């Protein structure tokens, strides 16, 4: 039985904080655009529904 830890051949460095911040900002922008698009679509549907 061996008590030594296995050595990782290709250790990937953790992402930088600015990369994480960029990804978070992109996610926030996508979420906001999606929410606005859905809100406008629902508004359009209610306007068209009330005219008929």
C-alpha cells in the first residue's frame, strides 16, 4: 500500500478574477436582455389581445 499522493501531470491554473468578472458581466447582460425581451413580448401579446 502506498501512502504517497498522486502527482498531477497537467495542473490547470485557476481563472483570474478579471476573467470571472467578465463572465459575470456577460451573464448579467444576457439575463437582462432576455428578461427585457420576454417582457416586451408579453406586453405585445397583451396589447394585441386587448384589441380583438
